[in-house]
């Protein structure tokens, strides 16, 4: 049995719409891209102890841009009084675009997964989050952290039935 590398969450009560369908179709394209053997191999060569998420981004940027994403789009958070916020990638869609974030070493230690959900929540131009995280991260002492599984639980908590509404229509979690 192969390891699961994709999960998605939808906001409670979100209605199927052309915007949501477009986000789902785009997520499926990203998932297919990441499933390619050549892409897996290229990512695995840079997913090393001490490496940054920028190394993983460098592997996927050409393909992500070909899908219509802009790298580090500025001005998306002009409505909030917090400086320096920007996404790794952004794609505009009618009815609310997609923030695409790539995380690696600090995903859990610095709560980057939760920050990415928050960024999507406060971004008036985005309704969807594509979040790419390691399946496993090996620590300096050789321990293996199950990043994807932990992030899936943490992000899923925002979409539980007993939780109030979040202004994010969908989150698509990709593991590498």
C-alpha cells in the first residue's frame, strides 16, 4: 500500500461553484505533477537536512508558473496592518484565488502550516490554499517526524463540524 500524499478540506457549508471546481481541477493538476517520478526524484535531491523550502520551490517553479501562478505576489495583504506578508505563489481565480505555500523544515516547529491557513483567511483575494509539506522530515538526531500526517490533523481541525466558519473555502495538502 502506498503512502497517501494528498488531502483536501472544504469549509462547512461551502457550495459547489465554478470557483471551487476550478480550484479542485488545479489541485488535481498539481497533484499529478508532484506524482511524476522525475518530479519526486528532483524534490528528494533537495529535501535534505538543513535545506530550505526555497530549494523545493526551485524544483517546481517552472511548472507552477506554467499553471498560472505568480511567484511572491505583492500587494495581496494591503488591507491588513501586518508588514511583510506574501505567499510563495498566487493564482487569481474569479471569486477568490489560490495561495500556494511550500514548507519544509519549519513546518511544525514554527507553525508555518497554521500561518499559511491564517494568511489565506485574511487575504481578501484568496479563498483556497495549496499547502505542500514533507511526508517525513528527518531531524539532526535521525528521528523521523511525520509532517504530512500532523499537518493533516492540524489543518483539518479548522474544518471540523463543531468549529466556527473560516474564510477559506478549501485547503489542498500535498506531501512530498
